[in-house]
C-alpha cells in the first residue's frame, strides 16, 4: 500500500494462476482506496507495454550475442518470454501507476 506500506494490493500471490490479477478495492490495513476512479488503471497498460518491450530487447540481445539464431527462433523465444512474464508486468505496472498517480500519500 502506498500509504501504510503494509497492506497488500493484490488479493492472491502470483503463483495462484487463475487469480493473480485480482486486487483489493481498499487497503486491508489503512483503508486507502486503490480504485480512485473508473478506468484508473488504463494508463498502467503503457507501463506494461514498456516492460514488454524491455524484456523483448533483453531477450533479443541475449539471443544475438549467445546463439545468433534464425528469425523464427527470435520470434518464438521473445513471444514466449513476454507471455511468461506478463503476470509480473501486469502487477508491477499497476503498482507503479498507483504509486505515481493514485493520489495516496503518507
């Protein structure tokens, strides 16, 4: 939580596959509102996109330096990497958006 730094933003751990994106509407500890307005997290998509581009670039450089595979391998490995890292990207983009633009201060 941006206010108390104790409450969880997400209801379930990331290892819970079916529910890794479910958030609390308010902080369970200090009752800070995690949904200031409808559509608030729309901007978090841009942060998630930046994470995906960064992961894709890192994977491309690693593949290029270590293996120099053909273009199909680049496509498959980068797509698989971005898909596998999407829960992480989703969660952290929402957390960053909430911290930066949520209007919740200590």
